[in-house]
């Protein structure tokens, strides 16, 4: 137990430092792209590059974690982010957009590593507390992410003092923070294996398991778990299929409404958050808000993203992931409504934007925690790592697409169109929920249909293993 707590502390430290590094440059990335090119439409491409980089590196890092453990994958990911900050500084100094964009993409590796860290926490945790373990690592980003934007103005002064472009100064802070995160990740033990199937952990291969466990379910099924654990310990080699490859894992998820909905939840939450967030600093700049005010709003937004994550993790463990996801959908509706009100008002309101961006972060957190918990609980161990990597890649690639479009959309239709784009994405998530909802566990009701599907999934996986 002590060693697990120590490893969890290392993950939390790395996540905190990474969050500070990401947030330090978040508010100025779009402004730098706009300054280098002289075009507002290019502002979104700066954050798109970060998100695209995270999307491209997330799955390779997951594969590396599956083969060599979480330590090597996280160390490499944060290390690439450190080099990315250096490349950004060089690109700004040369006023060379391609180099600047390359550095931003490399910084996205730190984002991907931070996302993978939440699954590393699950690998270390007791299955009944998986949601809380995940959420604590996500929550650790709060301190760094809230402090990060507050370094924007001091970073600008530091850059000017060193004879650099003032807006590039925050990336000096990012470079140091990513380097320290790399150091922290490198101290993890080799025993932190990816996709760990804990003894007694309910999984898709367990007869009668509905793919998601609440605290009440854990108590009712305690004796069944002990029996299953005994059976697995004596028949592991015969019953555990080999790890799935990406194509096989995706086919597995696409054929099952609950894992598919879990992935869609993670992806659409990121798309909605990115769409609104990357254009808010540009929108505020056009409304003549100060750089300090922009940094405050970004800090409030990031606090919303992470501060309440332990609560959402506890909710997922206690009442099921569906409750958390449903709450997140309601928060997103309120966020979009406030964004529309600000967009059609004669002038933007600092209070309204701060409230909307705070709720945007909360909605994203509920979708991320709820969706990640549901995905982890609804697939067998040999499918976890590829689907975790695939969902993280897809969420970032989807966010990159939204960021790439956001600048042009803002220029064409203003902040109103940005919020209408988010509305469309939310409707997509609702559409995928229709088939999954009857199969999921809800307070006072277990998803019996999903239990049958779980049995079929286990049988299919075993047959595939025999054929191979």
C-alpha cells in the first residue's frame, strides 16, 4: 500500500508540473500565431497544433506503455514536451511559423502524457476506487493549471528582460515545468504496468458483470469476485486472451454500445471544450480585454476542469459513470446558453465569460471522468490499453479539428457561431447515448442487458483466442 501511495504521489507531481507548463503558454499561443501571420484565422491553428500533437502521440505512447510500462512512456512523453517548448521559443525568435507550429505539436506530447497518467493511476488502484484514483491525478493538474496562466504576465516581463518577444516568455516557464515533470515520471518503478487486471477485478470476461460497478454492486458481488479470482489464478494462461491490436480493439468497441458511447463521451467533451476555449482569449482580445483579464478567465476555466474531479470520481464509484456523464451534458447545455447570451450582448461581460468558462471546464471534467471510468469498466483487460490510447488520440484529433475550424468560424460568425458548433457536437453525443443508456448501471437498477452482452463478449474473445 505504501509503495502504491508513493507511486501515486509521483504521478500527481508530474501531472501538477505538466499542468503548469501547459497552462503557462495556453493563453498566448493563439496570440503568437496571430502576431506571426497577421491573420486572426491562424490563431486557432496554434492550439490546434498542440492538440494535434497530443492526438498523434497518444496511441504510440499507449503502445509503449503496454510493452515497456508506464514509466518509460510518461518519461518520453514529457521529455518531448520539454523539447517542444524550446522549439517554440526558437520559432518565435525567427518568426518562422512552421517551426513554431512544430514546437506547439511537440508540446502536445505533455498533454497526451498527462492524459495517460490518469489510467496509470487506475493501474495502481483498487478496482472499487478506480474512479477516485483517476480523478485525484486529474485533480492534481488544478494547482499547476491555475497557477500557470498567472505566470503569463511575469513570463512576458521575463521574456522582454531577456530580449525576447514578450509573448514568448511564458514558454520559458513551460520548458522548466515540463522538464521537472519528466524527472518526476522517470522515478516511477518498473512495476507500474499498463492495463493491469487486478485480482478480483470485475471485467467483461466475468459472467454476469454488466460492465460497470457501483459501490453497492461491489458489496453484493463480493463472494462472487472471490470465486472468480480463485478461478482466474488457476486458469490464467488458458482463459486470458492476448492483448488486442488496434483494429481488433476498435471493432470490439464499435460492436458494443457502452464502450462506444464511453469513447464518444471522451471525444465530444474534448471537442466542445476546445472549440469554445481556444477562441475565448481571441474573442476577449478583440473586445479589448487586458492580457491579465484573459489570464484570469483561463485560470478560472482550468480550475473548473480539474478542481472538482475528485467529486466526480467519487460519484462514478458510488452511483455509476452514467450519472456523471448525464450531469456533464446538463452543464454543457448551460455553458452554451451563457456563451450565446454573451455573444448577442452589446458588449462582453467579464463575469458572464468567467462563469461560462468555469462551467465549460466542469462539463469537460464530468465527461472525461465519467467516460474514462465507463470505458475502463466496460472492456476486458486485454482491450483496455489500445482503447485507452485510441480514445485519447481521437479526443485530441477531434479537438484539433475544432481548433483548426474555430478561427475561421469566429471570423465569419463571431462567438455565437462558436457556441452553435458546440451545440452540434453535444447533439452527436446524445445520439450515441440512446443505445447505451438501457445497458448501463443506474442508481437502483443494474444493466441486465449489458450483463448478457458481457457474456457474449467474453465468449467471442475466447473463441478468437482459440482460432489464433
